[in-house]
């Protein structure tokens, strides 16, 4: 079946602009995660959704970052007033549920964000 | 949060076995050990996971030390397509089960 998809694949924006990044998880996956990967680094956790609720937003770096999920499906990560340090690849992952053997996370290809 | 330590890089010849080590000395009794790999310009993909016993699947084998403070991912015959960054990950247990990624091991496979 279809995997996790993300759009756009690349986004170039000017400093100070807002951007929206979209994630379509695998159908039926109730858990959804956003991570950020700076160049040459590992992944940093940003936020986790169980259904449409976000019980863990601890990784969001500032109040310029927000995310929502609707219909227990699509999620949007919004970055307001982008800064150059926001430049990174933003990765989305989904899993059947959080916990136990079911929690294999399937990752999308990512959105590469470049802030000029 | 429990952390993992991996070598920054390793090299292997094609068709030879590769043993990728990971130390996780602060692992707790209920932490699963997950391995993912990330090919260039792609998102990470699941490789294998385990709790206490050694595990095998079509991609690799996972050998877990008896005290669980270390583990080794084994690729039985490396191919050029196995060149990737390999991440050994413990899962946060506070209820969100997010993955805590380290910097991983960059595997280079020589033809």
C-alpha cells in the first residue's frame, strides 16, 4: 500500500515568511510524529499525535512552530516568521499505535526547507 | 532518556558481513532496541528491533548482549545498496514513544 507522503518535497522561502508542511500518514495509523533533521545531524523529535490530539509537544523549538492533525489523518506543521536556523529536512512518520511491538514508525521522504 | 553510542563511521567490502555496534548502558528493562537506516536523501526505514533475544529478519540480524547494555546489527552480506546511516534507537517510555535518535553510524560499502 501507499507509504507516508509529504509535500512539498522542497520549499525555499524568505526569512520572516510563514510556511506550511503537509504529511499524509499511512491509512489506519493512529500515531503520527514530526521530526527535524539538520544537515549532517540525527533526527530531533518535534511533536507527536495520537489521533487528533498532541499529548507531547515537547520538541517544538519555539512558539513559532505549531502543528495540527485532522480526521486522524493529514497533519500540517506550520512555521511562522521563518528564520535561517529553521532550514532543515522535516520528516513525518506514522505508526499503527504508540507502544509495544506495533510501534514501528514508517517515515516519509521529508520536506527540505531552505530559509534565505 | 536512555542514550545510545555508535561509531561515527565504518567501512566494509561488498559481499562481506558487517557488524555495527551500539552501546546503551543506561537501557531500562522495558526499552526495545530499534535499528533504522537512512539512505541518502530518504527518510529512515525500519530494519529490525528486539527486547532480549536475538532477532533475525530478511534484512539483518540483531544480537543483544545478555546484560542488554549493548547490541550489534549484523548485515550478513553487505551490498552497495546497504550504504547508509544506521541508527540504533531506544524508545522513550513516557507515553509518547518517540524515538531518540543519535548521530548514527555512516556505513560505506566498497566495491
